[in-house]
C-alpha cells in the first residue's frame, strides 16, 4: 500500500490532470515500457508530470489530438510540472507508440528508432533534450508539429515523454540506470481516405467435457483481432455457441478490446461454460468497432467470424453403450434359459404327473 507521502504526491499529480510516472529500467528498454521488470532497489518517488497546456498553464485536455493535412505545421504547448520541494532535471523527448501483447498502448525506448515521433519538435529553453524545473513549479514548453508532405492518411500515434533517470541496484547487484517516465498520449490524424477495418483471424474453438453423463462442459475460444484499417479502433466483443439444440452455454463478461493502432493486433481468449454437447457445434464471434470519443470516423462494420468444432458427449455415449450391452446380455440369458429341455415347464402339486401310473386291479371273488 502506498505511504501517506506517496498518496500525497500521487493525488496532487492527479488533481493537476497528470498521470504518475511509469518506472522503467533503461537496460530493459529495447521494447515497450510494459515489458520491464522492477528493480531490486527502489528508485526515488516520482514527483513530476506532463500535460497539454496553453502558453501560460495546464488547459485541462487529457491528451494531444490533432487533425492535419500532409505538409501542415502547427504549434502547441505542454506543461512540465515539479511538485517536489527541490529542483529536478528531467529528460524530455518523443517516442513512437505501439500496442503491447495485451493490446494496451506503450511507448518505445528513448534510444529506439523513431518515425511518427519525429513529427514533433520540443522547443526547450536551452535547445537540449532536458529541462530543469524549479521546486513546486510548472515549465511551459512550446512544441511544433510538422507533418511530412508524404504522410499517409489516417492515424499516427506517439508520446511526448518526460523522465527522470536514477542509479539503482539490479537483480545481480550491479548498478543500472533506472528511468521513471510519464508519457503524454499524442494522436495525429492525417487527412485523406479513411479506411476503418477490424478483422477476426484464426478463430478456433475446442470442447472440454465432463465425466458426468448428464453434465455440461466448457468451450475455449481463441482468435486474433487485427486492425487492418488506417485509423485507431477498439472493439466490443460478443460470443455465442450453437448446436443441435440451439444456443448453449453461459458467456462471462468480455472486456472491450483497447484501441488498436493501424496494423496492430491482439490475441483474445474466452471461455463459455455450461455448454451441453451437441456433436457438431459452432462458435460465433462479433466485434463491434469502438472509437475514441473525440474521433469522427466514417461508418464502420462489425467483424464477424464462425468456427465449427466437435462436442461429442463421450461419457453419455459410454453410459448408453454399457446400458445396451447389459440389456443385450439379459436378453441372451433369458433366451438361453428358455431354450433348455423342460426349462419352460412348471409342475404343480396334485397333478396326474405326481401319481403312479395305473396298473392291473385285483378283483375279489
């Protein structure tokens, strides 16, 4: 649980409309920040943040979101905030955005190659990629967006990042550079033909039964949702299972797929419980596109897919087979018993068969 001082600086950053820093070791920053492991020694608490601003102060926007034409140039501002009682020197740079394995958006390392991140230039007071912010102060940094002439239509994503680097002990005891950073989400939509498109790829389903002949099983469903268009889209999922007896099973709450950047994908796994086996069955998936509230998109279509799978009630079939074998054995035994000589005759007391046969009778003179 965060300490009282930790809750204090966190609440102050949130009150300013900023997000707390993401702690990332520089030695592990070859990919996205979410892939990093924590250090063995705690870094100092981050007491800084960044947010969209006017020329004088934070302006309440949650992110930077621009609509521009190829070759366009525009200016804006970001505010770097230090709520600590001492000055702090921070790194300031841009990084390309990308979806992680779980679909969440992360940002490339400082040293990684940049494409869309090159579109924004940060005008720091010294012209260097670092700023010193006085104690309990806010520093306004002008930024310039320059869209290339050959920029492709659609959405481009990056982050404006402020970070603090510290020395900590690594897992093996070595001293490593450890970076705490805050990324300001930045989306740029370049005008032109917009193509919204979500696709379900590699849909598969498998049935897992039960030993109870009268029980139900579960169905595991896997698929990859890919953004094949040129605008960022999320998705609202729905899943159903149908068989000989119609729809079957109970589907738990499926989380919405987070915003996928163009060309990105995410692997989805879901389970349907209480499915009654129906031999040849189908799993049907529908994903309805979701957009950022501030986006104005052309009409979008739901992504649809269906996969056939077998749900054989083996335990029920085995039970029926055992029952049929039992009935067959009983019928054979009855037929065999009745076919024995005298096997079907029954004798009752006092019948003629219980008395000796009559012989010659003696007559007295």
